[in-house]
C-alpha cells in the first residue's frame, strides 16, 4: 500500500519534469545559436542557415545544441503522451522532431552558400553526411507544422479557441518562412541575403509554440482527450 501511494504521489512530478523539458529546451537552443551566430568569424546570421554553425573546429557546439534539444523534445513528447492520456499523434510528431534534431546533430551539413569562406554557393558534390542531415530536417520542418494541426483539432474540441487559432497560425507561419528560406538558399536574388534570417524565423516560430505548449500543460490540469 505504501509503495502504491508513493508511486501515485510521484507520478505527477515525473510528468511535470518531462513537460519542463519542452519549456527549457527550445529557449536554450535559441540562445545558443543566437550567440554563436553573432560571434562566429566569417559567419553571417542573416545569410547562413543555423546548420552551417556545425561546420569547422567550433562546430561541436552547435552539434551538441542539436543533440540536447532533440533529447529534451523526446522527453517532452513522453510527458505530453502521459499528460494528454488518449492523444497519440501529437506527441509522436513532436518526438519525431526530437529525432530529427538529433540526426541533424550527428550528421554535419555540407558547406555551401559561401560559408566557410571560399565555399561555392551551391554544393558541387553532396556528402553522405550532408544528405542525411537534410533528410533528418524533414520531421523538423514538416512534422512540427503537422503537429500544430493535430493539437489544433484537440484544442477546438476542448473549446480552447485561442490555442486552436494560434496552432494554425504557427503551422502557416512555419511553412511560409520555410518557403522563403528554401528560395533564398537556392540563390533567388532578392532572398539569398536573408536566407539565414528567414530560417531563424521558421525555427523560432515552431519552438515558441512548443515552449508555450509546455507551459500550458505545466500550468493547467491536462484534459483527458475524448
């Protein structure tokens, strides 16, 4: 009886710790890449994508940044699954985002778009690492917007109109900024010099939603999905 009671008391705290990973991880990730982007020699945060910070002697910092956020989002996904009870695909998609980030940390992006200095604007030969890095980006840039729509349906069902609208806007915003980023990285003249900035808007839009979602479940007693 004592063991059972102890487990019952400790379980909510365990869920809260997992949910807190979703609040802490994105903020830490953003702070790290902002500092790195502002201090890395010959690197332009306006023009270069975040992944380019993984290249070179100091690249281990951004690779670690990817890995840490990936692990924290996996923990957050577990917390969401336990907090929402009957919800499956929302937590699964966020877990896939975590796996994508871990893959982005394990496999280094190819040098391109003029960084490091002397690098061609478009890679002439793709490496296996570079290809895998891009593939692991799929659940990040597409899985997260889909997760927003999955949660929108839940929020609409629970009468949380504000969260439902915010989730849709996050999805649309991420996809719109991603299109601009892709165009810039493909050397569209008017967008190439702000490709890094638009990618940062893409990522920050999605990670802000995750952070606020984590605080939402930390603050409120989770509703059991129907």
